[in-house]
């Protein structure tokens, strides 16, 4: 299993772009990257998923460099409601979902 | 609306008592999961089920038991053997448990407090 490392916490202000980087140095060929968001006292919610290069949806963008040893979740123009914990996960396409590991995540705080 | 429901939202239990947490999904997903989350920590897998009538232990199964008699239901029993049961419990489901590529859909959680 590829281990992930991400900052414990980050602060930003409303309207700013926030980039959260996740390190996964031993990522394997069949591994892909997934990000979840969790608000206090709620279950995590899927944000975005990718294998390489760039993926964009209505919520965020995910940038993955060619070596895939890291990935960056980009949240454009954040608001107070983006205050949450963000988890970076690495999973093997051909392994059970039970192998997914949710680490401690990055606690993002958005200020007015 | 399709989704996952967990009940109750808050649960209080006396030491030495068993308690069962409910998890129901109407997403027609094959796989279901139970996680435990302690304050400031990530999620830890307790049990998972890839198909009806089958389930496997996760990383912290001791003191817990589950059943999967119906596709839509995956109840978790916290037994008196669980040394420190006070935590936030999350149930999730995914279309298939065979690949971790599938997005997991989470319920709202049950906060269990042992008095």
C-alpha cells in the first residue's frame, strides 16, 4: 500500500485558491488517487479522483505530475463552507476497497 | 432519494452492555463497510462485506460483530468486549468491493458514548 503524507492543517481566506499537496512516493502502477472531504460530525464525501495529469470537476481540480509521487487538490475561490478535513487516499485498482486507508487528513480552515 | 441511513445519530450505553448500530442503503450497492473515527483522527476499518452473507474483519474488529443477511442492511454490534467503544461510527457502501476504485458513499454517522 502506498503511504500518503499531507499537511496536518492549512489556513486560507475566502475567495482565495487553496492547494493541498499529498505525497505518495511509493505509488504503484495500478494505484490511483482519490480525495474526500469531511465536515464535522458527518461522513466523508468523495471530491475527485485521478490517475495522471489533470482532472477537473465542478468542485475541484486534481493535478498529478508525470512521476505521480505527489498530487495537488486545488479548490478555486474557497468560501467559509469549504472549512473541512480533506483526505488523500491511494488505492489499487485491482484490490479490495478494504485496503483503502484514511489517514488523519488536512484540516482546512477558511477565514472571512 | 438514494443514500445511506444510520440510526440513531447519538447513542448512550452503559458499560457492559451490547449495542447495535443500524446501517441501511438503497443504492443497490454490493459492498458495505463500518469505520470508527476517534477525535482528530482518520477512519479505521472495523468490518466490511463484499456481498450478502459474507463479511471480513478489518483492522480493528475485536469487540465488534456484524451481519449481512440482506443486501441493503449491515448492522454493527458493539459488544462489552470492546475496551474503548466511545467513538464516531461511520457506515459506507460502494457498488463493488472488489476494486477500491469505486467511490464509497458514507452515512451521517452514529456517535456512541459509553457512560
